[in-house]
């Protein structure tokens, strides 16, 4: 007997950052009222626009001026858990440095991993491009060769990656996106915690456990104020701050001063990520973790969107479905991961209130999921089974919202999230 035909609609999600950046098509019942909730977004910058941004630094001299007479230059870049396409930016910076007289063999690119896993050769190729075979590229190790800085953060002396600490000129490149306790990522975070030792990393990450949540707001942010003061004393001479679009392309660049350039990029990230609520209240929300969906320990970055106002779009008891590719499995975090100094038994996410959390990640195993999420949150590695279970919870014409790029998105027009000019866990 032939199977009955069931009409279906299609959800199309971005999927697998740094692993093909493909699209994931998921079928849902045709009766569901799908509410697309995309961010405002922005086009990718062209080469000329990027060059103009690099050559017009904010509140800082040109890179060529700073590089004059310097012998040893270190460039810190964010790691593979971040969406920044750093290779084109690195190439431009190296061209400017060598034009100013810096020997190419004296330029070191350091992948600022913080407590994440050590960067691999594949990471070097993806983040540094052809420069990986042209200049020295290395990975930070928070338990490796470190230098004392004489600078303290929260009563703990900062010990820093030696290659970076002993360079004559220190540069940082990173993406700026909503962050649960730093307001926005990027800026000085490339140094602390990006290049620091485990003791300082533990101090900075405790802000997450203590509940300092700044997602999308910078004014009065205690973590960022303390961190930037420490990094300013250490010396981060020039920064490149990037806001990406929904395709991970560079949509905005601000170069120059540690604080000024970061604030400009944060304002751009707020505009690009602004997401108006359409048709609330919603009976369910599909929250996709792209472009921080490479590993399980990064998926919670999508929760920043919920904390920034999207929970208010949900009807009482409406479930949240967290989706992510997770091609690298559990991932690694030296503090929050299993065996790490801040690892805790998985607990209920109290900020969700009465909203159940469901998890879909086809490349994961249940054992890995239970290292991060408690048993009360159902896990599915097959979408069909999740939809079947969800149908039993929702009415046939349920309003279902779809957030395609959760870690980049901010509820609202972007105006209320615009950072001021002054100075649970993201992994």
C-alpha cells in the first residue's frame, strides 16, 4: 500500500561554518506558519572599501607610520571558532608592513585560541591563507611559553604569549559580534583572554558564571572596562575590527585605536544583526547557531539572541529548537569543557524560564550532548524524529519563528543595542 502524501514546507538554514558553509534544507509540516526572522544584514565589502578602511584608521596613526623602524611584529588573529575571514586582511597588513621596511621573516601571526583547542595546520590554512607558507604562523598555548607583563586583571598578573609580548609592534584582528558578558566580542579580547595564561583565562571567564551579561551593550560593562584597561597597559598598538554578514563575509571594517575602532565595529554589528520581531507571539522558535556551529561547545553562542530580547517573542511554554552542524563534535575548552577548571555538571538554563529546549545536531552523539546539556533537554540527530515529536506539542497551524544566524542577531531595530561611545557562557 503506497504511503500517504504529506505536504511539507522547507526551511533553508546556513550550515557548517569553515566546513563548506553550505545550506541545510529541513522539511516541516505545510500547516505551520513559518516566520522568517533574518537579520538586517549588509553586503560584503569590496577590496577598495577594505583598503580605504585600513588606510583611514580611527584615532591612531597609519600602520605604515607605526611600523617604521620596527623589527619584530606580531599579529594576533581570532581562531576557527570565530567567523572572521582573516586571510585577505592579513595579506593587506603584511603588504603594508613590508612596504614600511619590516622584514617578512620578522612577522609572526599568532592564532589567539584562549582556552580553545590548539590551532591545526588546517586552521592555519583557513585563517591565514597563502601567508601560512610565507610568514611564521603559530598557535597560542595558554600553558606554553609565556611572558610576565607586570599588569594585573582582577588581582591576577597577566602572563602573555611570549611572541606577542616581546614584539615591537602588536596588532590584533578579530570579529565583533554580540557577546553575553563583554557586550560585543573583538577589540582587546584578542589579547585577554585570547593570548593569556590559564589563570587569567579563569578570571575573565568567571564573569560568565557570575552573571555579568552584557550582550549587545557596552556602556557600563565591567568586564570590558577592566579588560581594556589591562590591554591598554600591556600595549595593543593597532587593531582591525570586523563585522560580518550572514554569509560570514566582511561587511564592515574599523581599524586603529583599541577602543575607538572597536566601538565603531560594534555599532555596525548591532545594525547588521538587528532583527525585528514579526508576528509575535511565536509557538516555537528554531534558533540556528551558524556561524558558530563548528562544535558543540560553541552552540550556546546562539543564546545571546534570546537574552537580547527574543524570548519576549515567544508564547508561554513555547519550545526553542537549537540547531547546529557540529562537524567537529564536542570541541575543546580548557576551562568549560570536560576536565576544565570551570567545568560543571550540566544544569538547566534558568534564563529560558518555562521554554523547553530541544537540540538538533546530526553529527553529534548523545554522550557528547550530555556533557553540556542535561537530560531534560531532548536531543535529536534526525530531523524527522524531532518534527514528529514537535508536532505532538504544537497545534497544526503553529507559528514557528526561524532565526538563521543566532550568534549574530539582536532583537529589535538595532537602535537600542547601539553601543555607547564610552568605554550563559560564550566559549
